[in-house]
C-alpha cells in the first residue's frame, strides 16, 4: 500500500504528480459518467421482460433516475467520511461496490432487485466522485489544479460518449449485456492501491499550500455555486431527456442521428473542459460562468428556433462548448476557497447538487414541454441561461473595476 504523501508543492504543476497517479485519477473519474446512461439502450427490453410486474413502465424508467437520486442523497455522507477517516479506503470500497452493484443486473431477475442494485450503485458513485475530486484538490494547487480539473472533466465527457456507444452495442446482443460494463471498475483496484497515497494531513491551522486551513466557510459563495451547479445540470439534461422527441417533430426519425447529435455536444463539452486551465489563466471565475452561460443561451435559442437537423447540430455544439467550460469552474472555485479540513464535505455537497440537477431536469422541462411545446421549453432554458450569464458577467465587470480602482 502506498505511503502517505508529502505535501504538494505550493507552485504545483501537473508533472509534479507521478504519471500513474494522474492516469488513475482520470480513469476513476470516468466511472461517474457511465453510472446511468450505460443501460439506457436496454430500457425498452427491460420493460418488455418484466411486463408482468405491476408498474413496470414507471419502475423501468427508475432504473436510470434512482441512481442519480441516491448519488444526491449519499454524497454529503461520503464527504464527511473522507474528511474524518481519509480518502483511500473509502475509494477502494466504493470501487468494489460499484462493480458488483452495477453488474447485479446480469443475475437479478426481479425489477425491484435491479432497482436495489442501482441504488447501491448510486451510493458507490457518490463516494467515488467526491473522493476523486477531493484528491485532485489534495494533490494539486494553483494553475496545476485548474489544468488537471479541466483535463479530468474532458476525460469524463469523452468517457461518457464511449460508454454510451458501448452500452448501445451490447444492448443489441441482450438487454443484460450492458450491465457487464460496470465490472471494468474492478480493474482499477490495483492501480488505486499502488498509485494513490493517503494525502498528508497538515497541522491544524496550516493548509498544504501554506495558507490558512481553518478560515471560516465562504457560505455565500458555496450557496451560489451549489445553485449554479443545479441549474447547469437541469439545462444540460434538457438535451438527452427531450431532444429525441424534438428531433421527431423535425422529421428526424433515425435514433442514430439523435445519438450522433448528442455525441457532438458531448465532444464539444470535452474539448472546452480540457482547455479550462488555459481559459482560467485569462478569465476570472465569474467571467467564465458569464461567458459560458451566454454561449449556452445563444445555443438553446438556436435549438428553439431550429427548422433543420443541421441547425440543431450547430446549437448543440455551441451549447457543448458553454456547458463544458462551466463543468470544472465551480469545482475549482470551491477547492481554492474552502478550508482543507472540510474540503470533502463541501465537494460532497457539490456532487449532491450536480446529480440533483440531473434528477430534476425532466421534472422541470416536461411540464413546459407538455403545456407549450418543446421549442418553448428550449426557449425557457435559453432565457434562464441568459439571466444567469448576465448576472455573472456584471459581477465579473464590477469585480474588475474594483480591482482597477
């Protein structure tokens, strides 16, 4: 087992951490994005297989959403555990639980049993996501943290594309086959054991980068960033939740065309996230949010007024760039301003907000879509992004004027 690590260098660079550790952290992060969508292509076959089960239609759809719900519920507890008892042990236990619970659909032959497995999977994802993000805060500081968080977010987005495609291919073989993908998590156990060391715990009152570790919590900032994270996921998931139906209204009936469009958005998000370190060198946190949300507002306005597949594709790519820049921004901002002694709990709360937004997205978008239509729904999403983006842009300009003054 790897020894405890020495404090990270104050002027950290990505290269200051071993290659094996960086690769492990990136691979572990991809586990969080494949938690739900991997089995999405199997849902119709699952519903047909369990047709005799009371409420099969609703329970089948819960196969996806219950995972996000349990992530949101469990993430704060995961944060408390890693702050109290350390990062590595919980990460290894969570990876084992992830692999076994995720793959339980290979064997379980009741819909309620599969749902129970998905609930345990959600708890495992909460622990993995919270721990992996907190470890980035432990190992990297300053510009290195910005760059690595951007790379990690980009890696996660690309991983989501790969796992979704793999899940679709396996679902063609049998509805149970995509559940086998979760077993790949167990391959990471040796890498975690060998490359991840329990981070050094600095003396009380001194942070790893030499700054104060016990400053008061920036509660106002935390509340704002938690709220922004919920909004980000509500807006983001309006695409996978509603786009297939919107495409049908435009006369695009092939599922592969819809899948390609969503993949293009995910790829754009991956590119933007991977460049976050460079973006952060030029722009403040508020300005990144401002410009990113204004980009999303334009993108969703393009989608709302779309009359062709190409126009939707242009809007999705634009939206991917904006949402991709947003993804690491809240995390990096919190890691840089939160006392080290409660870092895990704060990141756990952020994880809760991210997946709460995912869970709430269809609940927020569907009533509008039913009452007014999908173009209006995307127009409302554009308006929400415009309001948030304008607020952050004004805040960034005021902040800049105060510094200049």
